[in-house]
């Protein structure tokens, strides 16, 4: 795994490096040299779109290096305005005779072999000025491959969201390649990033990080969570786990079966599916390897029976709650009892989160802070709003920050779903970049909950274990999309590919 930081952390590191004696012009030169080394610049002329800040300065250094190596290039400044360090290299470009053409409305980009986006970098926030919005639109519409420096201009380095233009429409450069400078940024992976960053390559230019925000996960990071198995083992070695859901209004018998199957496909020894007694007959035909455990109900909604709960959970290492659970009258009593008495990994999703969100804030916080369970919450942004009180838009602007703060304050492991998943216990923070648009379908969240329970059957619950579950599910979704296509795949396709994904991860 590799680090990814916020804009603020990167700025602090820049300032600290300069204060320690490295001139800002030297850092700018290193950045330009790294960009030059990261690409093949042969085969035609390169146009470098430069803004007024230090990102533009990186472009001027690149122009000097391209010119010196005999590669034709043209500089297209947005304005006749420069940072002090940028001006230093701009004047060198003029002295070297490099072509400079101030951007005009009639500027034609179609004749270039590639464009380099040095307009803003990570420092931009707010609304795009009309001039820059026009340049971004022209670059995107040109059909010419685009290399973005640090991050596509207009994309926020913390959120991965595009800035609004003068009409309020989100707009940013749509790059084919992004060359990250210093350390990767969280916004290169979150929200829109996968759609607009292209291939992300990081270039270390010798700026030590003074703080760390998150780590981006890779295939080889989870060998300790998914280890090679010993022949001298049995199903009890890998744990008994329980998944609990289903109600009279939840007709997804196959989904409940998928939920149970995803736990087994993730490596646990035995899965017990806990569901309302009257729901069991519709689910049982789809349960091939799992054990069904009926719980008392009235008209299909579970009723609170502590003895039945205790009996069903005896010997289990993990419990996932909430998938298709509905909003029965006793759900809050059941969840309260679980939070007060269950002392293993407790994964809350879907209606489990909704039930938690309906509690008073005082009760919710008290239960989470004092529970003997290792609680893993798996909300999507709207569910997170319900349990945290943080509006979706506010959280989306800096999701790693809000996720870390919430997990730390409440003593939980938080898995915040999104294009890339954020997992944190308030101290460690992981960004999981795996997944497919084809997973935007009913039941995918159920599969994830089943995977988390399955892995917790033979691992201690932790932020890294939870990140492994998210990564495994996302990788299985990508494999399913390769087989079935993103449009036509369903959640059971992801379940079917879990075994292949687990084999891939355990070999790394």
C-alpha cells in the first residue's frame, strides 16, 4: 500500500521542506524533471497549458527539458501572471526561444500530439473562472490525449469532486494520465477520480511527509488476512459466523442466500443464517452449504427474545446484522441487546444502520462507546448522514477527515462506501480503490457484509481486516464485470467471483 494525503498535509510538507533548506525553485525543477521522465514525449508537438501558480511553474520546467531534449513544445499560458518561482522558469523559457502563445478563444488544440494540464493542481477550490472553464472544455473536446500534473485541473485533491463552472456545472480536465507529485492525493481515488484521472503515476521528489492521512491498498497487502491454509485444520479453525436479516416485506430470499454464501466464499468455516421463522421456508431452498436458524417473529418481523438470540450466537466469531431486516417494532430492542451483550465482531449494514440512526443521539453514542463488541459500520453517504448528523454534501467535500473523526469519537471501525471505499478506526485509515460500476445494483452491499463476517471468522476485527473485506469484494466485482459486463452483472456474479479473487490476493 502507498500513502495518500490531503491538500493541507501536502502544503505543510512543502513548507517544511523549504524551511529545512530546499529552495522552492529546486522543488519546482524536481517536479518538472519527474514529469519529463514519466512519459514518452516523442512523435509530435506537446502543448503545455499553464496557470498562474506553481503548477504552471512545473509546466515551464517541463518545457525547458522538452526543448533541451529536442522535443517540440509550445507553452499556452492562461494569463500573463506568474508566481515568483514560476516567473523564474518562464523567463528561462523565453530566453531559450520556446514558443509562447497566450490563450485566446480561437486557440486550436487539435494539431498537437498531447496536452499537458498545468492549470491548477491540488490547490484549487471554489468556482472555475470563465477563462479556465473555457480552456478545460477546449482541452476535453480536442480529442488530444491529456497528461494532468498532480491532479486534473478542477478536481479537488481532498474529495475527488469537480468544481462548478460559472453555470454551476461540475467541470474538470478528463486526463488519460495523471502524474502525481511528491505523494498521491486522496482526491485522485475518491468520487469522480476514476473517471477523470486515467492512469495515476506518482513521482517522489524528496518531500518528507510530516503527517499521514491514508493508505491506498494494493493486491499484495492482505496476505496476513488471507493466509495460506494448513492441511491440519478443520471448519472450526476458520470460525462460525452469523448473518441476520429478512422480514415479511423482504422477499429477497436469494439475496439472503447470497449473503450467507459470500461469507463462506470469504473463508469462514460455517455460516448460520438467522432470519424470522416465517421467512425461513422461502429462504431454505436456496441455502446449500449454510445453516438456517429461525428466530421468533410476529407476522414476519423478528421479536425480541434474548434467550433465542444468545442461543443462536453461541460460538460465533462475527455477526452481520441489518440486510433486509426491515423496521420491525422490536428491532431497536434487539440491536440494543446485541450492542450490550455480543462481544465479537458486529457488522451493521442497511436496516441495522437505519435502526441505529433512529435512536436518540445520546443512546446511540453511549451504546457505541461502551459496547463489548468490535463494531464495524458500513454506511453509504446517506446512511452516514443519518448516524452522524453530518450532511452528505459537507462530508463529500472532505470524506477522509469526517470518517476518521467519527470513527475516533465513537470507537468504531467505519467503512464509508463510495467509488473508492474509506475504512478507518480513527487512527489507521485506508482507501480501497477496487470495484466496478456494475456493482451499483441491488444486493451488492449484502455481499460486502457477508464477506466482512466471513473474514472476521478467522481474523481479529480491525481496520485492516475491514479494508481487506472491501478490497476482496471490489476485486470480485471487477472480475464479475469482465465476465458478465458492467451493465448486465448482478450481485450473485460478485459472489461467484469471490473464490477467484481470494485466490488472487492470497498468492501475492
